[in-house]
C-alpha cells in the first residue's frame, strides 16, 4: 500500500457519503438501532449465559441511544445549527451507549459473579485471574505441562494461559481481593478507556486549523472510537470476556501516534500491546515497515520488539518449558486439550472438511503472510492511514484462514479499517533517498514527486 492506498482513504466514497448524511446522525441512528436488534436477538437465542445476560441489558442501552439520536435528527430538521445535532452531542451519545451497553452489563455480571453466579464470565476472565494469582505466588503466570496434566480433565483447558505475560497484570486485583471491582473485565475496561482517550488526544493535537477540516477529523475520530467501543462485537466482548480490548486500544494508539510522527511512542504503545497478546505482533511489523520510510526504524522497533522481549524474560527465566507449553504448543494445537476457538470461518472449515485440512489451511495462511511481507518490502506504507489498512486487511485474512479462531477476533480488522480515515493528514516534505533533494510526499502530485525542490 502506497500513495494509491492513501488516495483511497481520502477519496469520498459511498461509505463517506453515508457517514456524512444528516451530519453523521443518520448512520448513528442505524448503528444504534441495529445494535439494539443484535442485542435483543442475543438475549433471546444465545447459548452462552454471559452473552444472554449482556443482551438483556444492552438492548435497552442501545435503544435509548437510538431514541436520543432520533430526537437529535428531528431537532436538526427544524434547525440545522441545533446543539443536539452537533459533534459534542454525538460524542455524548456514544459515551451513553458505551456506559449502558458495555459498562452496566459488565458491572452487573461482576456483582452477580461475586454473589455466586459462576456463569457470569467467559473462560478467559478466569484464565487471566488465575494467571495473576500464579504470578504473585510463583513469579510466572504459566503452569507447566506436568502441572496441567495433573489437573482433572475438565479443568485442563483453564490451566492454559495462551497470552503473553503482561496479560496477567489484569488478574492481579483478584489475587488481592474478591469483589466486583477486582474482576479482570473492569480493569480491561479501564485500560481501554484510558488508552483510547490518549489516542483521541493525540489526533486532536494534530487537527487541521480550518474549522471544516477540524470538524471532519473530529467526526472521523468519533466513528473510529465507536467501532472500538460501541459496536456489539466490542461491547459484547468487553462485557463478557474483554482481554482483546486493551490490545486493540494500544494498537489504535500506536497508529494515532504514527499519524502525528511520534515513532518512538508508537513503538512503545504497540510493544505494550505485544506484551499482552500475539495479535499485536503483526501490527508491530507493519509499523516497522512504515517507520522505515521515515528513517526511524530503530526508534520504533526498540519499543515494538523490546517491550515484549522484556515481558517474556522473567517467565523464560522462571520456567521456560511452561512458557513454551502455553504460548506456543497450545495455540498450535499441540497441548493436552484442544482450543475451543472453532468459529466456522474458511480456515476452520478447510481444516475439518478436507484430507490434511490443517496442513492446507496452514499453507494458505503462510502464503498470505508471505504475500503481505513481500508487499511491505517492495512498497511499504508511507502513512499511518495506509498502515492501518494493511493491518486491517491482513488481520482479516489471517482470522478467516486460521484453523482455530473466534468470531470475536473480527473486532481487530473492523476497528482498524474504520480507524484508518481518522489518521489522514497533510504529508510533510521528505528527502529523496537518491538525490538528497527535498521533495513532496507521495500524495502531493506526480510532478512534485519527480522534481526535487531547491
């Protein structure tokens, strides 16, 4: 992805026209109404108790947000300059939707869980809290092969911690006290909110100076935040499990920092994400390719690779075999139990339906990875927006082709692709690698690219 991808981000499209209809309120109304319908269907049909509990509460939260937007639309028809139809009001409605559709059901399930309802959290919450407790007691969040084998057969799945060591930090509060506020999901939510606030702040400091451009950037940032918080794929995940949301938020922060030319800080942000979960590592590699076009590979790679390495070091020193068993063998299907991540995407269907299906699915996944790597080497992304597109489409392909995957993982590509338009900015002048002369960036026009400036 190069200048062509950047122009794709900037060019008005059907999506952009729909996004701007009625000042963004039309799409807001559709989003909240569709989310309310999804939550209601989830409450009525889901076979997972935490999901049903979420849908029962979230449906009303989304419906309330939809009603507020409908009122704002009516006010806008009477007076286009009505405060109810402005961007601050839309931010307020998004906050209301997040509180009522995410935080309220999350806290409710946390309270019910402390009161004895064991069906009010997905397995990953328990796994992270156990990891935090083991980190305090043994210095590593992982159980070794023999320790997992000694568990009863129905408990071995929860004995695995298929995350990077940093994820155990979210389980530390439960190791100290037993209350709704020590639920790992609460701290996932707190971290997500704080990190997204930093991302929004970074983009606002780089907002265009003209009022129209500033308003457009603000609307795009709002849409990106909605994709990472309000959409049911994120709200449901955070309220019932939630370990992916801090990882996603840190990746979005890294891209926002890249958009404002802060490669060192971007590296630290994506490095922190990589210290939590492997899903951030592909994003780190694409960001390193972007940094190479800025001659800042070292600054970004120091954080992007150094932070995960530092997080792995204590666990490696305490029990190397336990680390390998949890972080490598189990995700690759060589653990004592099989991962329950079996959503019917193409990779999983190929793995189960064809002879040697897992080999075929793995080969397709590797082929996609090699294709992306070649593309990055030949034509690395030159803007943060193009970087977000490469990450989004690349992760989408990987999720669809992985033999073991979850529907909820789609929150990564969805949020990254919606976040991309908010990252666009005027390109600064750059130095031509061959002539040393100063020239404009790829988006500044073909003639300017050919002719060095004096």
